C-alpha cells in the first residue's frame, strides 16, 4: 500500500483527518481519534539507515499501536521494524513500499484504532459485536 492510498483509506474508514504537529517535519502525519485525541497512526518518511537498513534514501512508513506478542512475530517479517520514535514495546513501524500486504496493513490499522479508542468506544464496540452474534 502506498502512502496516498493509506491516507485515503484512513479518512474514509475512520472519519479522521490528518494532523501535522511538527513544523520541522511537515510530511509527518498523525491520525487521531476525534473524542480522545489519541494517535492510532503516524505516517512518516524516514531515512533507511534510521531503521537499520543500508542507505540514506527515504522510506515512507507508518507506526501502529500493536500487541507486544504480535510485534515480536511481525518483526521477523520483511517490511516491519522496531517502532521509530515510539515505544518499541507497544508500537511497530511498517514500510509503505509494497513489502507488506494491504490486508495486513488494514488489519494492523484496525488493531491500532481499537487499542487507542476511549473506554466508552471500546465498550460500544463490544456491545455491537455481541449483538451481531445474536
């Protein structure tokens, strides 16, 4: 998935707009929940050598909040890195260069969105899931 596709998907699916909090990094986009302002995705362009790769070319990436057990597994796969400038225990960095499938990126985005939702929102999601099973 390319950056522009991810941006569009986030805005359409989660009704969230982009926030650009750093003047020094105008291409760094934060996507937040409307109600609690917590981040669920951070899209950046990072030099490859900052991710442990060869070269100084820029790589577009996204950070997602993720289950620590899943992080350990994902970091064994191509396109996944320890979180850049976030807690490496609960966030993961994902390359937006086609090395990670769109489905996996969407799954991680949904996981991150739910993990950062307010408690009221999480309760409503649980109720909706329970009702759907009835």
